[in-house]
């Protein structure tokens, strides 16, 4: 009976978990950097993308649309995972006005 197989399997699983975690950390880091860029660039972006959905990826506008559904479909068709991208609606109205 080989007692090394289960240990190897657990080691392999741990390696896979660490790889997945490092990928998730990288995605979160990029998301945070994109959000910071979006906040700093919001007023400039408003002049071109007012009242539109924008997708930010690597501190650039990847795509935009008036409607969210066709935008998400295009992203998926291009091979992107929308849940891993920063997608924001650029409204001219302040957040307080929208919430009231």
C-alpha cells in the first residue's frame, strides 16, 4: 500500500488553492486600482460618457453603452468575465440626488 499518494494529493490540492487565491488577489488588486483611477478621472470621463455604462479595465475605458445588458453580452463575446471588471454608470446627477 502506497502511503504517499494521499499526501501528494493533499499537496497538489493546496498548490491549486494557492494558485486560485493568488489569481483572486491579483483580480482584486487590479479592481482597486481601476476604481481609484475611475474616481480620479470621473469628471473628465463625464464629458464623454455621461449617462452611460462604462467598463474600466487596466485604467482605461474598455467599452461603454447606454444599456447594461448589451454591454455585458459584448464583454462575454470578447472573452471577458464581467464580474471581474469594474462597471459603473456615469450619471451627471450627484449620488444624493439619485438616492432621494
